[in-house]
C-alpha cells in the first residue's frame, strides 16, 4: 500500500493517512446550543422593526440584560448578531 500516493489522491498529509489506516478516525464535532438562541425572536423583532427604538447594540444589550436577565457579555451579543 503506497501511503504517499493515497495522500496525494486524498489531498491529506501522509501522517494523517497513516492515522486513518491504523484506525484512528477524526473526532466528530458536536452541535452546541448558544445561550442567546433563547432570545433570538426578541432580538430579531427589535432589530428589524420599522420603528427601531435601539440605535446601538449597547442599548439592545442593556434592554436584554434588564428585561430578560441575560448573563452573557456585550461582546458575545455582538458576535451573535
């Protein structure tokens, strides 16, 4: 069995092909739930309303923190949006 040839065909490193042949398969990634998914409808409703009452994400964050008692940081909300 020519590992170099197989690695070129699969476009993988030869070490990776050896690992696969020895039986070690790559780990499967799990689907993670995001904390802010619980508030997705509220966030969308506020962001896409015709009369926007929040001009900045800071105001939206303060609203969610006050009304829904979220425990995540503002940076997390920025990345989520």
